[in-house]
């Protein structure tokens, strides 16, 4: 799961550098960030529940 997050972050950076920041791109980047936030939230929640 950690490698997926790292790869998504790398892809996001590459997209920002290579594409014009159109409204569609902004929406895709926001969706990626939201997905990363959800993944991180679930990781924290799982760790908290284990304590």
C-alpha cells in the first residue's frame, strides 16, 4: 500500500510538470489527493484501533 501512495505522488508530480493546468487536470489531481487522504486516514484508524 505504501508503494502505491509513493507511485501516485510521483505520477501527480509528473503530471503537474508536463501538462497544462486545465480544469480537468485540477479535478484529477484533487481526486488523487482525496484518495491518498482516505488511504492515510484508514491507516491511522487501523493503528489506533490496534492500541
